[in-house]
């Protein structure tokens, strides 16, 4: 049987190890992908540190996967060998629960996560349910496209569903892995974009990425600064620092929405009076399903909105993960797998 190289976590809190594994065979309704590139995401911490309920080991993480369909299982009509595809966080759904019957696959009660419920893209091959697979435009470079399957879809999908119309003032809180993509998407969707950051050295970059305004939130009150611009229709919170999110909520304008994609368990404070008077709201947004991934990828290909990345070979997955988790990378880390396809 053919074997492949994979980077796996042997047990909760264990170190990455590079192993030879059997190339997995696609079962009923499954697709095998020869991996070209896989992004390293902060949520891979769930695997590394054993934070996901019920996760089994050893486990190969990775939910920002780009590659080529290499084999399909029985019952797969939609995908053929040779197609270029991506696989993101949403790793399949049951089609039967209440959420699925409403077409809300992201909220499936029996939903799977790529690289958590089944082995992900830190490997030369992975097998995924066919409904988790997204078509990948040829125009996108594999390494650059990988983070779009998680950081990209999350910010793109949140913005396009935010209710803001072209020309509205949209603020992006935090210019990091998510935020540097959000600024590009917001600008290319036609919004007036304000970038908010605690780092003054992000100003040039934020403006290059398309920000019309840069608010340095250490020496300016970010809420006042946004009110001076007329009040934000949407504040997209991308940096998981609850005090920083609390500090910007006063910048919402009439009908404004604080839209949170920054994953933190710490509470955010809002003023009920401000919410009531301005008819404002606070909301969260999950990433999206494979169709949302396709929309994200197509939009990125059309507009050239791509992440800034640092690449590492698969054999250095441990170092790549450390670089990401220590917040050193500008801005997304990608494993160059490009094995056998
Ligand atoms: Zn992710
Ligand atoms: Zn379901």
C-alpha cells in the first residue's frame, strides 16, 4: 500500500511528529485530495492542546487545505480526479437535523470539523466528505489560497452578510491574520474602510491594503474617532481582545452592528441605552460552508484580495505552528506540502 508523509499530534499537548502513514482510501461519499498547501490556523490549538471535546488521537490537523482531487469514493458524482479544490473548517454535515433541513449547514448538530473529527491537511493526502469540498479557481496560487478557506471565508462571509451597503463606513478592529484580509474585502466591496489598531506601525500597511482611515487606538479614543467619521454601519471585530472590542462599540452609528468574528470567551460590554437609541446590535458570525468557500475564493480571484503569508515545508510543521501560536507571523503561516500531486 502507498504511504504518505503527515505531521500529526500524537496525544493532547504532545509535540508534532512527522510520520509515514498509509494513503487513506475514500469511502462512500468521500473524496481524496492530494494536498498542495495547508494553512496553519490558531484553531489548530484545539488539536495540539486537546481542547476539543471528544477529539481522538493521533490526529493530523489542518483545515485550510488546497489540492487536487485524486480519487473519489462510491456515490460521488460531483467531483472528478484532477479538479482543483479546497477544504475548510466546515468538514461535512448530516442533511437531517433541523439546521440542515433549513439549509444552515454550518450549524449542523452533527457537523464535522476538518482536522478535528477526521485527519486534515498537514499531510500529502486527506479524505473528506464530498459536501465539504469547494471548487478552487485556477487563478489562485495554492499557498495564498489556503488561508482563504478559514480566515478568508470568515471575514468575507461576515461582511457580505452584515447588511451594510456599498459606501457605508465599515471599521475593522485589529489588523492581523483576519483583519488584513477584512480590510481588503471591505475595500473591494465598496465600503469606506476604517482600520483600527494598537500598533502605529500598521498604518502604512493598512492603507496599502485599502483602508481610507487609520485609527491608532492607543492615543485616540477609537469610538470618538469613528463618530467623527459619522459612525460605523459595521464594526468587524477580528482581534480577540475583549477590552479592545468594548472600547470601539461606542463608534457604531445608527443601525450599526458590532460583528464579532474574533474567538474569545471573555465578555464584551455594551451600553443598552446606545443600542436602543441607535437601533444597534451585537452579533457573531461563524465561517461558512463549502459553497461560501467557493464564493470567497471566486471573489478573491476576481479582486486580487489575498493574504500575506510565510511558508514552511510540511516537515517543519512544528516550527510553523510555533511561529503562528507565538503571534510572530505576518500574517498567516502556510505549509507547502506539494507532495505527489
Ligand atoms: Zn481556522
Ligand atoms: Zn445536520
